[in-house]
C-alpha cells in the first residue's frame, strides 16, 4: 500500500498569501496529496546571535525571512479544501500560551470537519524565545509537557479543569470541541524527547536527512515503546525540506536536493524505512504559487508512478 504524501503550503516572502495559499491548497488536494502542512519561524534575527539549529557559524536560510504565521495559513487552506489533513509540521509550542493554542486548534478542527494534525516541538532559537516565549528557553520541555496536558483537558469533556504553572482553569465550559480526537505528533531526537512521544503522543515527526538516521531513530522509538509497554501503534510523518531544481544535481548533493526524479528517488528510500507519511515542502525554490503547483504535481505524479 502506498504511503500518504503531504505538501507544505506557501509561507515564504515570494508568495501572495491571500491568493497563493488557497490556490495551492485547492490544487494539491485535486492532485491527490493527502495532507497540507505549515511550519513555524517567528522571526529572522539580523545579525543572528546564534547559528541555525544553535550550531555556531551555520547561517540561517534566507527563506526564513518573513515566514507567514502557521495557523492563519492553515485556516486559509482549510476554507477551500474538503479532504486533506491539515498539519502543523511543526509549531514551536513554547512560543504559545497553552490554553490559547489548544483552543485555536480545536476551533480549526471543528471548522474543518476533523482534519487537524497537531505537530509540536520545542524549537532552538534563543531570539524567538526572547521575543515571544512564555517561559525561558531552559524550561521549554516543561512548557511542552504542560501544553500536552492542557490540550487533553481543553479538547476533552466539560467542565474543563487544569492546574499548571502557566495555565489554571478552575472549572469551565470550553468550546468548540474538536470534531474528533486530534492526533498529536512530536519532534524528538534524544531519549527524553522520544520518551515523551511514547508516553504522551500519537506519533513522531522527524526531519528526513538520510535513511540511516531515520531508520536508527525509528528503531530507538520502537525499542522505547516496547520498553515502556506501549501497545498503540505510533504514526511517523517525515518532514522533507526539498530544494527542487529543473536540472539534476551532481553526486555530492544532499538528500532531497535536485530534480523531481532525484527527489522521488530519495522519497522512495525514506518510504522503505517504514513510515506512514512523508510531507514534502517544495516552497523554497519556486518563484510563485503557479510554479509551486507545477512542481508539486510533477513530484506527486512521479512518486505514485514509482510505487510510493
């Protein structure tokens, strides 16, 4: 059985958001994509006080200048689609007040007929935490834990009650409720974060940076699930940040760089590891929404023709 394929929605500076987001979302659903995704980048520090992912000297991609707010983008897509899942891949959870984020996701799920997939992570940018974090960077794991608890409470039956460090609800009616239980996916790489996935989430959302790394991470997750007695299956959705080019790249290319054929070759290798879905973000290189639609169609058709 073919795996699910998702598409990243246009959020970058070159796009006309009001026109291109609905247009690309409609087209992607028509093409056959199973899901539509957004990600979060709150700001672009200039000059950068730390490298990309916190790695000294690694520059931030220029594409990170002016990334559109993810839930607004996803709402534009929800209004013009009927079938595709609507995913956050990912939201930097500690940049949001837990109660407000839980209610926003519940509202979007209710409005879309139960299509939201909530992907959360803790992020890495000290500048983003300084601007909008609800707690210091060092407390990011605790904030994510509270967010997960608040989501369970807010999305569950009334009366809602929760007593945490950030959120205190004595007893209240909180609506609208999601149309169905919203799946929660977490980004994770170390043992502590992977344990959080096993204990508190429905699945894992890693970044596809090579099949060996993905396979090793999946084994660690499965071993932890067995160790902790988890019986419910874990969903794995791999996020792919692709750099499309009309011409094929040379042999020294990184995964998901190059022509549609090369991207599909990498998709096939990652699908073979045993994941349920791959979300392909192709938005960095197209000039506009029309070009993004054309590339997305080419990649999808070649992927399905290759048996993915």
